[in-house]
């Protein structure tokens, strides 16, 4: 099998995994976050922590963190965010957690946008580019809402994660069903 096809198959599998993880997070938020502040805080930690791990997994499949500086930086930022979002949530509740999550969504979206543009020749990246741009915009909105009089809860982050999962699923399906030109 040629390396381009292997890369596409690995990327497709990875995108299915990301879609499943986002869907699971959304379901857990819907079931638990409104009922328990502890569950809300844990779920708020898990989202960026999983993103950090996912960036490490993806970078390792594509030559490692040294040759994927955007993913390396995203993994570092997401790890720090998982820690900071927890501290902010404990100290300031939803407002603190949402502000940190928003800043992270903004940065992670910009990183995803850059990676999608760099990988566009592999196919299925239009969804990742749109998702990155949407994440950056959502981050700005989350920060603004965290500063308002009525701060949304963790449950209100579920649509953000659901859209992210949808884009990963769409990219995986694109890579699954798109005809690949025959290699001579």
C-alpha cells in the first residue's frame, strides 16, 4: 500500500475516533452536567485533555510532534487549558471555566484551521477548515458570554462539541467514499 493511501486510511480512522469521542462527551454533558457541578467541572476538564491526547496520537501517526509543530503547540495549549479550566471553574464557577474554555476554543480553532490548510491535498479537509474557523468564532463568543450578567453552563457547550464531532464525521465519510485516483 502506498504511503498516501496509508495516511488517508489512518486519518479516516482517526476522524471516526474524534467524532465518537465528541458524541460521547455531548451525551455525558446532557446526562450529567446540569445535575452535578462536580460532573460539569470534570467534563470541562476532559474536553481539552482529550484534544491534547488526540493531537499527540495524530502527530505520532504523521511523523511525530517534531515535524508537526501546529499539533505539538495545540497539544501543549490543550494540556495547559485542561489544568487552567479546572482551576478557573473551581475558583469562579461557570464564568471562569467558560472564559478559559473560550480562549482555548479560539486558539484550538486557529490551530485546526492551519492543520486543515496544510493537509488539504489529502482530501476531506474543507470540513476541518470550516470547523477550525467556527471554533475560533465560538471561542470569541464564549469569552464574551462569560463576561455577561447571565453566564451559560457547561451544558451550553454541547452544541460546540456536537458541531466539532459532525465535522470530524463528515471528514471521515469524505475520506471513506471519495474516489482516489489510481496510482501508476
